C-alpha cells in the first residue's frame, strides 16, 4: 500500500506546485483590499489524546486567480502536563524532585481507580501546498512530521505558576524536561518513562475546498472536505492506521478593519494515540474568531476552539478525560511582499486535564499572488 501511495502523493505535490498563468477564462485577479484579512489561524489541535486524528484546518481568506498557488510552513509546539487526581496526590506526597522510575510506575498502578500521567512536549511541522483550480475551487495537500521529547518549558511554567500563586498540580515532584506517559485506564495499560519514540512522519492529508464567493465580498461561505491517508499502517504515536474523513463549513464576514468567523467541522475518525479503542466515531469541532487590521498588512486575531473528547466511557470513567476541550488562541500576522508570517499562542481553559498547558505556533505562507 505504501508503495502505491507514495508516487501518487509525489505527483500531487508536483502538480500543486507547478506554476500557471494568472489570467484565465474565469477573469483577472481580484483587486487588493484596503485592509487585508487572513482568516482563522490554521493550527491543529495538539491535545495528546486526540492528536493523531484528522483535524480540519480552516481556509485562508486571501483571494487568488485560477492557477495561483501558495505554500505554508507551520511550526507548532506545546507543553502537556495532565494527570488524574489520584496521581496528583501521589506525586505531592513524594519528598523532593525525582526522575520517575519503575517503582513509581508500579505505585501508580496500585492506586485505587484509574490513573494517568502525560508529561511531554511535542513539536510538529506541517507543509501545505494549495492550488487554485477555478475562482471557486481549490485543492491542497499537507505533509507533516512530529518530534516528541521532554523539551525545555517545564521550568518556565513552574516559575510562572509560582509567581502568580497558581496550583502546581504535582509538577515539582518530577524531574524537569523528561517525558513520562503512564496509563492505567479501562482496557489500556502503558508506561513510557523517557522512552517515547523521538518522532517521525505523520499521515498526509488531501483536501478540496469550495468558496461561495469568487472575489472579495462582505461575507463568504467556504466548504471544505479532507481525508487523512494512512501510509504504512498503524505506527505507535505516529498513525492510527486508519483513514479519517472530514467536512467543514466556515462563515466569514468583513467590515473595514474588522472580520468575524464561525466554523463547524465533523470528522469521521478511528483510534487515537493513547487509547486502545479502535471504534469509529464522528467528532465535531467548533471555532469562533475575530480579526482586526492594525494596518493594511498587519492584523491580530483571537479565536476560541471547542471540541468534545475523543474518549468515551468505553475508554475511561475519569471525568477529566471525558470533558469537552476548550482552547483560546491569540495571534498576530503580517504580510511582507509575497509572504505572510504569523505567531500565535494557545492556552487551555475550562478543562485542564486533557489539553496542553500552553502551545505556540509560527507560520510562513508564500504565494506569488500575494505581491499584487
């Protein structure tokens, strides 16, 4: 299967990147707007329990002519420290800081009830190529790779918590910048003490996008579909081994310096990184965003992400893992000639037991059409 997919993927990438003329029977390139907008942040959910599923990424609102293309390179990084209440109590009972070992893993397994600890940092790179087919239709593909590790942020987060009087959730009992994954859930028991795979290539995604409007307008509706294609079966912390399909609708509204966005997506997915279940389920996701243009080429955006947990009572009865995920992101973007650069910060809110403590995103998007 892998041999048959790779040539097709390479052909698609080459076709997407192939230059083409900007003038076609569908008309010339739209005129530039007085205040440029860029749309919702194109960041994926990096929550460890749902990370490997397809995550629909909303479209940019940059307008192009048929044949135009763009390339986006997105770097995402997050720090996760999530644990069950009984593990938190166990860690807070320990004297001083330590590197967790087999004895601690055994003690956690012996705790009454289910237990889990996920302590890691995760970095990801997404490279997306998109080609405008007509005024209304475009196609895209995303190739991704991930790196797992202990990272470097534990000390800064602990200092921040201490400075503002926030609860530490047992962090000071564990050696900083280690990777620790301990699970004792229904039907799933796993222990990775600084032994996670270093990383690798994730499954690619292929998407098709339809825009109701063909040129800048006060509002627009964008419909997108995508599929995540497994390239080499199930791979630990890299692929569930199953194909996911998704559909997303995004409503966009523009008024001078202001823009508002509302997006709803549904993904038919199977399996996860930290769950032993391989059932098929449909996971919805909702995004609300507001963008404001500081200047013609510079804008800021805030957005709110909501999605139910991919886990059910088949996996666990721990409420922290079953609750809905809420995340807030704030970002700034600026265009320089044919490039758009952006930086954003994501913070979990509401439910702190299954989502990253904090995440960062840096992206660079290039298209010859942005120069116009």
